[in-house]
C-alpha cells in the first residue's frame, strides 16, 4: 500500500509515501471496509491522511509529500472531513471491528458472504475531535456512538447519526444543539455499507438503509 501523487495533466508520479499496515489484503473484494475511503482529504496544497491503519492523521505538502504536521491524539482515526479550516476526526481508541479478521475461504463468494455475516459495526463509543487544520491544535473532543460514514458539517454544525437518532453539535464548541426523533438504521451495519447523511442549504438529509429517507431543519 502507498499513497501516490501524480501530475493531474499527464499522470507523472510526483511522490510516494508507503503505508506499512492497512486493512488485511485478503479481505474479500467489494466487501469494504467502506470507511477507508474517508481517510484521505485534499484541500488546496495540503493532503490530510492516515499513513497506517491505526496511525494518526498527518498533513502532507501536496507538492512534495513532506509531513507538515501531525494531529495529536488522532491515532485510531477511522474517518476525517475538512470544513472551512476545521478538521473533524472520528477516532476509535479501541480495536477495530476488522482487526481479528483471518481468511477462512479462498473462494470469493464464500468470503464475501462470511464477512457480511460476521463483521459488523460494533456500536461502541467513538470520539469526534475538532482540530484547527492549519496548526493541528485540538479545539474540542466529545464521545458518542457514531455511525460509519454519517459525519457531515456545514458553516455552523457537525451532524452525525448515533445508531438511533441524528445528533447536531455546534461546530465551534462541540456542544449539543439538538437530537432528532428516532431515525431508522439497518439492524446490522455491515462493512460494505454505511448510512448516508448530507447537509445542503440548512437541510439535513438522512438515509439509513431501511428504505426510508428523512429531512431535518439544521
């Protein structure tokens, strides 16, 4: 595994950074973990990424790959987003659900069925931490149950699903602004799935995989 930067015009490789440990390479194709896609964000001339499965977030110079800074206490970050100069990280200080994985079949369909049946989101608490993206300074940190792929932010809020309801925090302080009525979610959130939550023009839209969609005033 590596993170590779290429010239956007002709594809020339500019730099590479090795990733020594990532998810098990024998994890079956098309079975996730979907959260891995939320560990890489590029904003202007800076790349925010975890350079290992359990490693902290670092900011890289997009032109050279040089490490500019590391975000303290971000080891175990499963997801990160960057919004208007603030980096929000979902941090799991415990064991990942996929850490114990060992392959038991060498046939793709058997392996995919096994992962869907045995590996699910564990619904244990995570921390959501806010950092100044430019300096790496931690601004606040709160502990919640946080559903995979559900963290989103706008000018005023950070919003996520806690496994039962949609929760809205003040993005500047981390204080709770509101909690919705129960909003549906699949009983088992498999590693190839995640609820969808987006914010647009003051409206929060949420779909949890139960064939329903709900919209809330932010």
